[in-house]
C-alpha cells in the first residue's frame, strides 16, 4: 500500500512473513500479559510501548501486587532498587538530601536547610509529600514508617517520639519515651518495644492515649561462642495476632546457618498476658532489616513460599547478603542479590539498605 504526503508517494515497509504487530494485540491478551508482571518497572515499560498498550493498562490500581525490593541509597542523588522477582536493578534520580530510609512506597528525605525539612518522595512517580512533624535533629534515626494506622515512631539520640492519632480525633498526639526498637498497632493499641535490657514492652490505648500495663517479651540468647551478634526483636501485627520475631544475626560469621530466629504470639493481654512460641507462621512471609519489619502473604505472589523470614545481613559480615530463613526447617539459604550489594562504597550510613515495596 502507498500513501501520499506533501506531494510525495511513499510505500509502507513490507512486514516480514511471520512477524507480529505487537501494537495490534487483542486487549484481552494484553490484560493477561500485564497481570502477570511481577516487577513494577516492567509494568511501567509495558505502558510505554504504545498507545494501545497504555490504554489496556490504564487503571493503575490493576498493577499486580509487588514483591518487596531491596533499596540502597549509595549516592547523594541516586537510589538503587533491586527486584528479587525479576533480578533487575533500577536506578532513580532523587533530590540531593539526606535519605533516612523507605516508608511504604515512599522514601523519607531530610534537607540540609536550617529548618531540617523532611519530606516523603515516591521515586517512581516523583510525587512528594511534606512530613507532618518538625524536628531539630539532623539526621533522624528512623524506626517505623507511616501507615494506615496513623502512627510514626522516630528515635532521636537517647529518646524516642511516638506520634499517633487518637480515636475520633484529627490532631496528632505526641508521647516521648526512652529509645524504642519498633512499634506495632494491634487491637486498638500501640505496642512499643523498649530498647533496654529489661525486655519490656509499653502499651498505649489509641482511644484515649492512656498508658496500659507493660508486658515483658521473650529474648533469644545466642550461644556463648558467638561474638557481638545483632539482636533481632521486632513486633508485627497480623490477622492471627501480635507476633514478635526474636533471634540474632552473627556479625562476624560467614555461615548463614548461624542465624537463628523464633516467633512468639502474645495471648490473653491484659488479663493474663503470655507469649506462645509458634512452630510456624503458615502463609506469612516476614521481611526484616536494620530498622523495620513487616509481613505479607505468600499466596498473593507467584513463586514465593511462606513460613519464612527474609532478612539482610549487615556490613560487619564478610559478605553482605540476602537470606531466607525457613521456620519449619530451621535452615537459612542465600538468595541471589545484585553485584553491587555489600560493596560498602559511597554509603552515607552503614545501614543504608532496606526492604522497599514499590507502588505507582
């Protein structure tokens, strides 16, 4: 076929026999393709192919659930995101500001301005949101991110600040404590792990902000032959109750099987609180790093198994790696990670890698 433009006759290039015109694929087939994409960046590239493909993926809420990625802030204006699902690394340009770590689909930054301004940034969409609180410290130590339960926990030097919203109130309530490891919201209460040797957990009632009776939590004592282990103590709120992950990651051992974890569930609080050790967590997958911990259901993802703990080892190890601890087998395996992971070069802080859940 020929067509005319500006007085000239041009011929369309002949399509090779057997070649496909991807732009003309049926919309139902396109829907099947993009619903199987396990990497959010693949979803973005899918939409960039042509107009028809973008229309087929017009509803961003249809983007499949994204398996957590590894995020690393190695330079002043770069974020690297590694997808375990696809094995790909993506680099994003970000403002020249101090990176405090991921917060759900966003990343928290702090400027070097006199006001120490804090802001959230989604590195994929570039959407920015102002942090709702002021702080005189730079940088802040980040322990928990904002979430649907409307609370933020920040460690500042030797004390911690919990911001939360009481029931039926729009304003934020502020409470100060000694340093805290992390926090979780469960059964209309905030549970806060104290960072001391007493293994105590403070409890705050969301309805009125009152402090409820504290409770001790179990501790995992490492064998005596381990030198300077990194203690793991993290709370996780699940549909099956409030869980605590305890254990340790040895700092100077190159054998991942030296890592140990236990899971307990809090029962009968506040009448007769006790911790019950679990032999497994079923369909749950736990993700923990130096600052945060969360859980997801393996059945929401293809190719991933539950009843396990995904974790990141730390720079003191001979080789920094991604590990997966099978709770049923009490065994750890090393997962494939990016070549740049663990090189320790150009980092602003030594713990500058964390789990990140991308979203558009």
